[in-house]
């Protein structure tokens, strides 16, 4: 059984808890806007990670479920607000929240998902004395997410972004929430300090791998498999690791061709494909895949502090899944 | 010494803690956007309430300071997002956050203030076992704020709003945060359950009084004293208690005159003043003042469960200040 399949039942529990937690909202418009993305599916990677991390230190997955759902709400709140900021009109094959309900409603729905997430944290089976720390872990992660999002927006106005800047940005914008998932799960499962540190770092590393692989998929996948339009990052001029490294290395005509297509809304399909081929032929895609694989390898090494168990094995598979998934 | 003057020193401590808590932000643009409103002053009523409530049950004001600052951050985050939603360009005599930094930056600054608030909660001197509950109190308050804001936005499209709807809306949009201030202060000060319930209700009632008085000031004050343009609510067509009651009661020409000015951006100063006079002469302003005074009286009655002390006296003065303040 492949990694996600063995957790089908758990994903059902996550979805039920998630949608139920939104039911409490009285205002119909607010509730509908809040439920728009959570109801449209998703892989639930962060809740899964939290529950498996909890199990890996001897806890029960049930205890980590509310915290996991809180992470999923935070993730969805950032999607809602990011889509407003980026003026994106579609996501997951449906209209974005602000395109459906209006910008004020989307800002508010994001805020309410954010608030609701923090209401769920005490529902977790954590020791009463740990609940405050759990909230603080989550709050810090969201603060760093905001730093990452601002850094990403700043990139748009920069001519040159270094690979290290990119790594820092995705650390903040993507990896910290995976880190908070693994750390929180460990706190709820009452893991020892050494395990908490290792799981936090494991979460961070697979989060970095996840994001680089996401950027790779945008180039090498097709829309049907990926579930969203491909070559979008090129059209939007997104400064991915591959683009950044290409800009450092390439000279002459290839550089000019790539530059003229990046961020060009009117680029034709063949121009987009040519840009992709330039990144491919110059070895940038392979390089990014290597970086992602290296991060996953490092992440798995962190797990040695955990007792040998099927849950540890699942965390290894989880890490591999980050950079083998097709969607 | 009048109510706010006796807390000058405390307001200084609140301001220092507030601005210091924003200093941790690395991204310069994000930090500046977050500091824009907190740095422009404000009465710090919510932190003051939290610290005095804490003292009133025998706690130390210092212990409640971080929680109080968290409330102030939440308050400021809602101002930032509300201004985006309402497309307002000035506040507190300065340009709004989005007018200064851009809409994406304002959305993000609000989110980051929100997150930072929840990071501060564990810095309070609450029992470790109470920190989780403190976070949950704050989270629930923010969720209800969002319900109130959506309800307020829904009012814009409604022809008829009943007085009870208005009371519910300001309960959610304004009073819950005052309630959370008093309740949280009591939790930190380790008040007993009866005191916590009484202080929560006290906070809610003075919050309602605060909002009704705010609507009154918009009509009876002048710009210089009020510190912001007056008669704005009439121009914006805001459905205040006074307007709602007038719409229930008035008939004939006065009703027509009022209706033609409400929400009319092009209304002249004399039309605005005429609308104000209609509300005044029909007794609506006096009625609202009576309602506000009644709420404050009820609020003060709740305080009987507290030990007789100068802090209880201060809470009485605090309540009175809500409906006597000029700004």
C-alpha cells in the first residue's frame, strides 16, 4: 500500500473534524467562505504528519487530531489570504474564495479560520501544562509564515535573488508549518526533548523538500496529473531555485530567452515550453531534484532518536512521499 | 485625577511592551506596517482593563501586561483589516496601513499582529495550566469579532435592521474583546469562577456602552475634540442604534430627509447637520445615551463579587469613563 493510501481512514477523520469545526460559525456567508477550500479536498499532509509524529513517540493519533486540524486551518487561511494578495482567481480547480465571495469576505474568512485554529489547540490531548506551549509553537509558525510571504513578495521587485535567499524564504513560508506539525505531535505524545528537536528538524527538512519538489512538478508534470495548470511559475516569473540558479549560470542567448518569457503573461505555450527546456537542458531541474532528495535523506537521518516502530517507518515513507508525489 | 491620567505610567509600560514585541520582526516592510497603528497612539483601554481586572482579584498588573498587549495587538490587527475591507484611507489622523504600504502588505501585517498576539499569551504570569485556556478565550473572542464584522457588512445590504440585531452585532464586534480583557485578567490573577463570570459580563456590558457612546460622539462632538471627522457615520449610512430606532419611529418628511442623507457621499455639511438634528429632536440621541448609561450601571453592579479595594473602585471609574470620554 502506497503512503497516502494507508491513511485513508485517518484522512476521513481529519476531514470530519475539520468540517465540523467550521459548523460552529453562525453567519452563513462567513461559514461558506471559511468552508470553501477545506471542503474542496486537499492531501491533509500537516494533520497526518502531526498525528504520525505523535504516534512515533508513543502517543495516540486521536490526541493529536485537533492540533492537526488546527494546522490544516492555518494552512487554508494562508491560502485564502495569499490568493487575495496574488489576485489569483482559481485554486484546486475551483474559484478562489475572494473571487466567489468578495475580497472583504475572504479577508474575514481567513481571519476566522486563523482564530478557529487556536480554539482547537486546547481540544488536543496534550497535558494541560503543555497547551500554552503548543499554542505558542503554532503562533510562532504563523508569524514566520508572514515573514516568508513578505519576503516572497519582496522578491518580485528584486533583480537578483540568491539561492540562499530562496532557501530562507521557503523555510519561512512552507517549512515552518511542517516543523510545527511534527513538533506539536511530539509535544502531545510527550516525547522527550531530544525527540522534539529531531522531529522539528525532520519536519523542517521535509517541508523544504516538499516546496522544491512542488516547483519541479510545475515544470515536469502535465495539468491532468498535477491537478492544476503547469508552467504557471514561469508565466508568473516566480523565482524558484531552478530559475535563480539558471540566472546565476546562464549567459548569452539562452539567458535572454529565459528572461523574456519569465513573468510574461502573454507568453505562448511554446515559449513556456522552451523556457522549461532551457532549465532542463542546463541541468537546473536535475540539480533541484538532487537538492530535494538530499534534504529528504537528511530528514530521515534525524529519526534515529525515535524507537524503532512502524510509525518511524511511516515517517520515512512520509519523507519519501514529499519528493515522489505526482500531485 | 481623572480616570486615564492615573494610569499614565502603566500606559507607558504597555506601549513599551507593545513596540518591543514588534521589534522581533525581521522583514523591514512587514515590521513597519505592523507598527503603523500601534505607534500612532491609542488609549490602550483593553490592556488597561486586563491589568486592572487582574489586580481586582488580587493579582499583579505586571503579570497581565503581556496578555493585555496581546489584546491591543488583536485590536490593531482588526483595525488594519477593517480598513482594507472598508477602503478607508485615514485613521487616527494618519494614512491607513494599506494606503501607506499596499493592500497585500496590510493583509499580511494584520495576520502577523494576530500571530504575534498569540505568542505573547504564554509570557503572561498565568499558571502553566491556565495558559491554554487564556489562548482559547482570546481565540474565541477573535472568531466572534469576525462574526460581528460579517454581520456589520451584511447590514449594508439590509433595508431593515432591528435594534436587537444592532445590539448583537456590537456585542460580537466590540464587546467580546472587552469581555476577554476582563476575563483574561481575572484568570491570570487567579480569581474564582464567580469573579471570572462577573468580570466577563462586566467587560461585555462596558464594551456595549463604549460602542453606543462612540456612535453618539460621532454626532455630538466636534472634529477637534473627537480627534476624527464627525458626522461620518451619517455620510457612510452606518446603521447605528439611533438611526435604526429613528427608522422604526419616524414618518413623513423627517424620515425622507434622514433617508436622503444617510449613506449619501455627496451630502453637504448642512444636510449632515440637519440629519443630526432630526436624530436629536426625535430624542434618539438621548435614548442611546440612556441605553449606554443603563449598561454601565448594570456593569458596575456585577462588581459586588469582588473584594472592596481601590482596584474595584478603578473598575467603576473605568466603566463611567466609557460613556463620559470625549475622544
